[in-house]
């Protein structure tokens, strides 16, 4: 009977595991990425957070999608109806032996039934008069005789025609995996064979026709390897023809040409005796001197460190004396990176550097960096721009800054480049370029002091630019860090005052965003800190005034 399949819950565990992993990713993105959980469903803060922390926001979206897929997949797996589709069991395949070749079926004539027992049939050798010789045995079959064929044809009172039997079986070329079982020969057939042998002795022509050559196993010749033939022919074509000489003088001349002359009288006499022995038949018809194989000069491998050092020294010749020691270390690292790059353009650029062509090498590296960036390979493009910047740092500041700006944009994880650009932009007061670089630096810098510095300036710049969502996020993290510092040193009034000021600024930004419910608790927290500090320092009029202002703002928002 056909079998039916029941509920399939094999995928439910997989989807449940996927949901758990997705929930872990969401939790990691929210906690590690500093998501604005206090913002609730306010879309502006979440969009600003996604811009500042694109990695964690992307991880949050990915985790949410995976969690949705896991939940839907679990429900679908558990609620799938029972399938009644019948399944059939495959039949076991039985390999049957190949049937042995049997001669053509023999047609017998059936005589009338007789009362007396009939003697076994006597085979007779019959030959037809066609162009192809053919022999067969023909014998009348008694009523009790059962032919070996499954459905014998009985044709009474008709002449039996001769059939053509091939002299020898056709050779079988296909490999036989299993030998065919030998057919069972009955006693009647055995007797017929014996009598045929006697007939063969009487008829030599029939014996010659019936004789079969013994089976011979012809081993299959291995297939010719065309590659081996081609390689052998090429070696034969490349090898020079040997020199054949037939006299002592020719031997001497050939050996002199081969730089192996005859050096002694004994050797000369031995060659003479070998070529001609007293005018009689020579013991040696000819002497073959194989030419010497050309000796190639040994290839000396260059030392990588020596090549790199030579290229560095050739490049440093273009630096002024004041900046050469500063640029040497970075230049050595980047030229070594260029040396070990297997790209053809990198090899060409290194060769130009070694020859002292800095401008040519820089042009090749710049073009290669642009090609990598256009091909969607930012990591390789950033490496090329780092080498380009090292070739100009300390001697061409404009090109060096261009290179490092490209590195900062292509590789957001390079915190050193971000901090270097922040320092340079602060010196030049280029706030338009400073703001995005600080945002990238905040994504990778983990040092608390550096983050305090970056967050303070980032909050100020974003508030001036009108990006209040970024400002609120920066102030929120800033207030958390300062709260930890004040908790570590509770007697430090300066740190506690800075914490209260950051809370008041964050409350003001939240109020400007229209989030009064978030601003009021921040004002209250700032008021408590200012009031405590004012009680500890009663002569400080500023602390008292800030505490009073924070209290009024909190009451105004909660009224």
C-alpha cells in the first residue's frame, strides 16, 4: 500500500534558532551601538543615529529582518497541513545475466504417433547450394522428444530448409563485467556432438568448415598519449644532431671543437686501433661525439630588503633635509607594501621608484587607486592612496592631504587617518570638512578622552549647522561619560559641574526638538546636581543661579 507523509517539523527548529540569533543581533546593535532608546518612536533620532553609526544600524535592520523571517518560518512549519501524497517504494533492481548466444531455432517435423518406442534422433549433416557455405544438423523428432525452444513449430509433411550459421562468432569489443552463465547442455545434444565428430572424420570438407579457431584474448592497446608524443618530438627537434666521424683525424678535430682533444699518444693509438686494425675489418665503424649542453649562467636572486632599501634611498633624494627623517619610516613601510604587491602596475611603479622617477611612480599609483575604487574595491584603493600620500608627505602637502582624504572616505575603520585630518582641519579652521571627519572618527575611536574631545566639538558644530538630532545624540553620550567620571571621583566639583551642564544642554536641545517629555526629566536632574554643588559651595553665585534656572525650566515643562 502507498505510504503517506505526516506533519513536517524539520524546519521549525532551524527557524527558531534563526529567530534567537536575530534577537541577539538586535540586542547587540541596540546596546553596543548606543541606540537612542530613550527617544522611543521618534523617527528623527533614529535616523540621526543611523547616520552616525551606520554599522550598528545596519546590523539592527539585518537582525530585525532575520527575526521576522524566523518567526514567519516557524509558524509556517508548525501550521503546515498533513500531506496525503502517496510515496512509492523503489523496486529493487535485479541484474540479470546476459543471455548467451544460441544458434537459430531448429524446426522439426513431427511424425505420426507410434506405439513402439522411438530411438533417439540421428543427426544428419546437410549443406545447401547457396553462395555462402552453411551446415546444420537435421533430425526427425519423435513424439516424446521435447525441443529446447519454448514454443516449437510443428509443420508435418514439409521439407526442412537449411539455415546459415556463421563460421566464427564476431569478436565482442565491449568489456563484460560479469561472465554469462554457461547454458545447460542436455544429453541428447551431447550425443549429437559425438556423432558429428564421426561424420567429420568421414567428410573432410565438413570438418574444415566446422573447425573453429580457439578464442584468443586480444589485450586492448593503451590509448596513445598525444602530449607525450608532442613532448618527445619537441625534445628531438631541440636536441642538436650528433657529430659522426670515421677517422682518427676527424675524432681529434671533433674533440678539439668539443674542448676535449686527444691528450696522449696512448689515447691516439687506442682510437687508431678501434677505427682500423691493420687494414682489416674495423672494430669501430664510427665514433659519435655528443655535443655539450650549453651551461647557463647562475641566476642570482635579489634580496627583497636590499631592493626596498635602495628604492627608499632613491626616493628620499627628492625630500628636503628638514622633513626627510620624518618621512623615511612611513615611506619604507609603503614602498615595502608596493614591492610585495604582485600586480603589474605595482611592479612598474616600484621600478620607477628605484630609478628615482617619483612623479612617474606616483602617477601610476594614482591611476591604479582610481581603477580599484571604480571597480568597487575600496580596501585596495585605500592602500594605493596611502602609498601615494607617503610619496608626497613632507614635500607636497596638497597632494598628501588629497590622498589622506581619499583614504578617510574609502576606509572608515582607519582611525589614525581620521584623527590626523581632524588635527589638520582644526589648524586650518576648515569646519566644512571637519564635521564629516569627526563623524567617521567617532565610529572607530574608543579612547574615552578622545571621544570627549570629539563629542564636544561635534555637538557644537551640528547644533550650528541645524542638525539637532546629531547634537542630541552627541550630548547624550557626552552626559553619560561625564556622569561616569563624576561617579568615579565624587569629590571633584569641576567634573560634577560639567556633568550638570551637559544635562542642561541636552534638555535644551530636546526642548528645541519639541520633545518636552524628555526635556523635563533632564532639567530636573540638572537642578539636583546644581543644588547639591551650590549647597557645598554657598559662596558660588553661578551654581546657585544655574540651579534656580534648571528648576524653573523643569516646572515650566511639567506644568
